[in-house]
C-alpha cells in the first residue's frame, strides 16, 4: 500500500512532464518555417538532408527537420497533409510543408528549395 502511494504520484508527474515536453516540441514549430518531415532510415530523406547540408540551406532558409517516427511529429505531419487535402494514411517521407504547400519525394523538395533560394 505504501508503494502505491509513492508510485501513483510519480507516474502522474512523469506523464505530465512528457505531455509538457511534447507540447513544447510542437510549439517551436511555427507557420513561418519550412517543415521537412523525415525518418532516420529513409534513403530519400537522406538525399534531401545531404543536399541541404552541401548547400548550407539550414543557415539560408528557415528549415525545421522533424523526425516523423516521433508520435508528436507524425501527428503534425498528418495535420499538414490534411491542409493540402492529402490522405494522411497515404503520405510518406520526405514530406515538405510550407505556407499550405505540400510536396512529397526528394527531387520535388530539392527543386522547391532551389526556387526558394532565388
């Protein structure tokens, strides 16, 4: 019984911290940012990341790279796909979102980033 009195509040505190941390993560993602959703094992995502790195795009454009394997970012990706009237269950990565524009695939994203540099 004594253990239950300690464990229950501890679990509540931990869940509260996780909830607040997830909210803070998404709060830093604003509408004025270019969102690029990726996953760690996606080869097409790596092509986009390599391109951005080689061209120093993270210092030239307001890009935020989000790991779509994290539930908070997966949910955000689905919300952005809905804005573009895409079926969230059918989208993949890399996924680009900026000013209500959605793009899928490495080359379309690279082409758009090139345009944004001009």
